[in-house]
């Protein structure tokens, strides 16, 4: 019996595949993905962007492979990075084969769009030979003509039918190591399509609201759409599509998962919007703390509240808490929910950073000791 049943999320049961070393579906943690926006043929720039995404916590990174120069570069990119690389392929079956040979962990491809049955067999053979999984990626903006004629417009039923048609092609070729996405820029359309697909198959689902927009608008749209699906247990891997740095996509993705208790990475800051009661500059303090604590990967909670109205209550629920006391003077620091000591304005940020770093180090040391004992 759950202590807080209102917080329970029961994830949809599905088969499990692998993207490189990362398990997808079958109860595995929900993976966070992003995509590079450099020219893939620019090896140095693309490697730098992949590494930045890795440092931000990305589980998987996708790169576009529109031409032979890109698939040639892919070999060097895969060797120079740790995270599994997905090769984004459209129409050209030779690019898919080249990407598999270059070391891609997964091919994002729609088998129905690459030509003859023989071409599909060649791609499947390359995927099997090189240990590649695949993602069938249906997009409302590029549905097949026959489905648009049948349904009149992009709709959930058309997107699900498209996904299942592509899946059937892979199944007929005895290939089942794939996940599916049915993305749309319209939140209602995307959510309804994913709900229909979740009922129609047991493959892992990659979630996304495609072309969501800029940093703020795209984050809001993605949080609504992905949040609805994840809350209902649908989704095994996600990408937040933003017109922004790929690192921001990773951060937003983790924040969505952390808000739902589905992934825990880094410091989750609970902070107030501030008001006339604030005893220290909350907004600036949080902004600086987010920057200075970005390197912490250990799951931890930190509350930064400007006054005593909600501060003590929020601090009771976090690992470390700060509550404003006298304006411009001393403030209360909580440890494990209990009032511990006071701190002055001029030492506030450095002190909190030091406390978080020390606690993270202690948590990691305890984990290592536990592993050593188990061995």
C-alpha cells in the first residue's frame, strides 16, 4: 500500500529494447534524449555539442545524416563520445546502412519511406549485423499521402495507422528491436495519437511535442503534452524539442521527469517567486545557485524561501533548506528538515553551495561503501 497514492504513476507495460547500452522500456528509467544542430560533417563542432549534452546528463543523442559526408563523419563522432548515438535518416536507405556500419546505436527511419522491400531488407540486415535498434518516427507534418486522402487531415487515427504500417514492415522482416514516436506540434493531436498508439501495441514509445518553439513557449508546450502522457504512465524515452541549445533540452527534460518523480538527477531547487516579505534577494540567489550547482549530479532537494511564512514548512520536506529571517541580516538554515544554524547575507550563497557539495560527496561515498560491502 503506497504511503501517498495520489503520487503513484503506473507505467505502461511494454517490451524492452536497447539503444547501445541504454535500455528503453520494460520498466527501465525513462531516457532523456536531445539532438545536435551542428552540421554533422563538421566533426569537431558536433563532437563538442554531443559532449556538452553528455555533461548535462543526456542518455542518448541524435544526429542528422542527410548525406554521405555526414555518415562518414559519424564514425569519428561515435568513437569520440560516450553516449549512444542515433542516426537520423530520411528516405535514403544507403545512409541508413552507412550509419549502421559507422557505429550508430539506433537508426531513426520510417521503413515505408525508403523504397522497395529489398532496400528495407538491406537496412534490417545492416541493423542486425551491427547491433542497431531503430525508431519509427511518425510526424503529423509528413504523413503519407494515402493517409491524408483517407482521413482528410493529420489526426490521431492517421498517425497511429502510419506507425503500425511501418512497424508491420519491420515485423515482416523479423525485426522487433524498435521504438515508435508519433509527434505533432499540436499538443492535443500528439497526446491523442500517443494514447491511441499505447493501446494498439506493446513497443516502447519515444515521446515528443515536435517543433514546440523557443525556450519558454516550447518548455510550456512540452511540459503540458509530455506531462499528461508521463503522468498517465505512457512514455519510455523523451526529447524536448526547443529552438535552443540542446543542453537546454536535456535540462528541461530532466526537470519534467523530476517534477513527476520519474527520474532523479542533480539538485532540485524549490524556491518562492518572492514578494515584499523576502529577507534576501530570492530570484538572484536562485539564479546564482542554479549555475553554481549545475555540476552536481547526485539527487538532492534544496529549498530557498524568502520568509518564514512557507519557509519552515518547505524546509521540512527538503535535504537542505534556507528561510529568510531578518532583512539584510541573519537567515535560518535547515538540515534534514530541522532548523540547524543561522547564516548572514554576505555568506549565504557560498555557504549553501558548500553544504550541497559536502552532502553530495557524503552520499556518493556511502554508495561506494555499500558497493564495496556487497562485493
